[in-house]
């Protein structure tokens, strides 16, 4: 944890993801104190994934490394979230929000931000992608995007995925496996992913007639069917 933070560039904001499984290793207050001391700016708490991860494809190829989740996951409630938030001055961002109702509850309990995520589909096959969740939120309660910071990850592969999520009101997106796979080529691989994405986002923005990415809004996208979104051009 400390090593990662030491590697951060000046001004780079780093968050620490935690699962309740970490409780097996150390008491929560100690864990939170370590995260605070190391200089992280937020804690990202995984609130779903109560069961074992499924990781379907790797299970067919690799030895079974599944671990039973801590049974305390079943006690993950909104009240428990409030207790956790009271233990640290750092904002605790809820990761794994998949419905408009849970996004509304997050606002109600005063969460600073939420992460729409299905963990890249590794936890529960068939769970909605962040694009589908963001679209559901936009249709049913678009003010959510104004009331709370909404981030998203899972299946973001192209610049156009980034743009569609931002158009719906998501503030920032995350990518998992593209960076993991690129890391096989070390710094060069990571730089390549960043430059590809940068180019894709820039050219999608230009083709949409945007001069500043901050001007993107929902008028730039429309539904093709209930679960697919296309650009308006
Ligand atoms: C090997 C691997 C391990 C992961 N471990 C965790 C984890 O411990 N906790 C968590 O919240 N998400 C975990 N994730 C999910 C990522 O944080 C992220 O949500 C996901 O990879 C985003 O989807 P993408 O890979 O399609 O971009 C893991 C993902 C991968 C590929």
C-alpha cells in the first residue's frame, strides 16, 4: 500500500480499494489508519460480491484459487456503511452499485460517491454492465448524476465507451484488464493503452463536434434499444 503511494506522481490522486475480507487480516480501524497515513485520498469499498468470485474463463484453465467470502459480507447494510464512514475522515466510495434504487440509497446515507461496477463481469455472469446501469439511472432518476459523483468501470475498452458514459453523467471511468494485460509489456504497454485511449476520446469528441470534453451531455447519445446506446451526430 505504502509502496504504491510512493510511486505516485506529484498531484496524482490515489484511492485504496478494500473488501470486508480485509477484516480477516487486521482490524478495520488499523486498516483505515494505514490507508490515511499512506496518503490515499479515498477508500473504495466493494459492497457487492458476497459470494466467491466466478472468473469463469480462468477457472477452466488454472487451478481453483477461489476463496470463501467473509460471512460478514451478509451484514453489509446501509447502517453498517454509516458506521464504517464514521471510522475515517476519508470519503468511502461504494463500489458495485448496480441499480437506481441503490444509487438513491447511497445519496440518502450521505455517501460521497458511487462506483457503478460489475467487477468486469467476474463476479456474477449476466450482471448489468455499467453502461446499462448508467442508462437505467438516467431514465429513472437523472438527477442522481447531479446529487452524487458517479464513476463507472467494467467493459470500458474504447474511447467511445468513455464518451457514452460521460454523456450520461458519469464523472470518471475506470479500466481494469486493459491495463493489466498491457502491463505484460511494462511501461511501454501502459503508455500505449493511454495514448490509444487519448486518441480515441479526442477523435470521438471531434466527430461529435465537441471542443471541450466537459461539454458532453446526454444530448449526444440516444438509445438504439433498451440496452444499447448510440451517438447522435
Ligand atoms: C484479476 C482481477 C482481480 C480483481 N480483484 C478485485 C477485487 O479484489 N476487488 C474489486 O472490487 N474488484 C476487483 N476486480 C475488478 C476490478 O477492480 C474492476 O472493477 C474491473 O476489472 C473493471 O472491469 P474491466 O476489467 O472490464 O475494465 C478485479 C479484476 C481483475 C481482472
